[in-house]
C-alpha cells in the first residue's frame, strides 16, 4: 500500500467563523521527517488533525497516494501534545491499544517497551509517571500495529534536554525504518537536528516549503527571519 505522495489540494478550513487554514496546497513525496512550523495559532495542530482525519474535509482535498484518508486511517497514528493515557498501568495502556488493533502476538508489548526503553515503568500507573515518560508511552502506543505515518504534535515542547534527546533519536529511528513522520515543533535547533523537510505556516497559509537545509541557508522575509533568530 503506497500512501505517498501526500497531496493537499486547496485545503481551507474554518471553524466558528474563524478561517484557520487558507488555500493550502502541497505535495509530500518522500518518507522523511516533515516539520510543520509556524508561530502560535498559525494552524499547525489543526493541519495535523485534518491529515489524520480527526477533522473531516471533503474527500478529494487530501489524497494519500491513491487513497482517501478513510482508507489509510488504520495506517496512521497521532501523538498529542498533552498525552492522553488511561488511569491504569503503562502496560495496560499499551495492552489496550494492542487489543484494539487485534494484535495477539505474544511478547509484542514487551518488544515495544524495550524499543522505547520503558520496561522499568511497566507496572506503574500512568498518572504517576513523569512528563517525558508519558510522552514515551504515547509514542510507544502510536507505533503499535506498525503504522506507516505518525503525526507528532510538539512532542518535546515540555521536556528537559535528556528526554528531548531520547525522543529525537526515537523519531529518527522511526523515520529510518520508513515511517513517514509529520511533527510540529517550535524549537529551531530541534528542526535543524531532525527535520528534513519543512512547511512553514503563517496565519493559516503555507509561506515556505522546502528542505530544512535550504530553510537555514536562504534569505527570508522578516517573519521567518525573526522565527529563526528568536524562537
Ligand atoms: N474549533 C475552533 N474554533 C475557532 N477557532 C479555532 C478552533 N480551533 C482552533 N482555532 C483557532 O485556530 C488557530 C490555529 O489553531 P492551532 O491549529 O491550534 O494553531 P497552532 O497549533 O499553530 O498553535 C488559533 O487561532 C485557534 O485559536
Ligand atoms: Mg498547536
């Protein structure tokens, strides 16, 4: 199932009389880490939710390869900025997702926990674990069932450097295993470290889309210049 290229055709989206996304067109052909950047309120989270099908748009606006969102939904997962976990152990949280995805393989959850280095917190109730651990558990939940695309909404914005580093290397690893990553980030040095392609939103419009290398070497308008210098 080839779900790339992703094509967005004239995507506009309003909610409660607020025009949040305006005439967005882009195409994303490669399984790289694509960063969605932009100031607060520029529409990043809304765009991720639309790509993941949590906010509905007409069928022909978003195409994943030859498929509509509804046909690739099972191949996608999303990690929210504030992790949503059940009031149960870390193991049970993972088990819950595995059951929902009909995964019966023995030791599957152990394998996932080893991958994310969270075996040590397996039996702790998720409400007691730290922010960084919660984020890792959310990522662990998101990779259950081998998705082809993962959306991450500012996955490290509240984390200290040690967790940031660990989560960045997890993301890099996923990407190296051919999982397409879309993530929003506010952190310019993080964009430099793990981003490969960047889409920059301003007030609901795409004002820049290119590889990250070019983003950091080209001349920009004041808005992007300020973002790079002061974000
Ligand atoms: N349901 C909604 N109704 C009206 N306005 C909304 C709604 N959801 C988001 N917005 C507004 O849309 C803009 C973009 O939001 P969001 O996608 O969360 O931006 P970002 O993630 O870039 O900070 C913000 O100004 C926000 O207040
Ligand atoms: Mg957001």
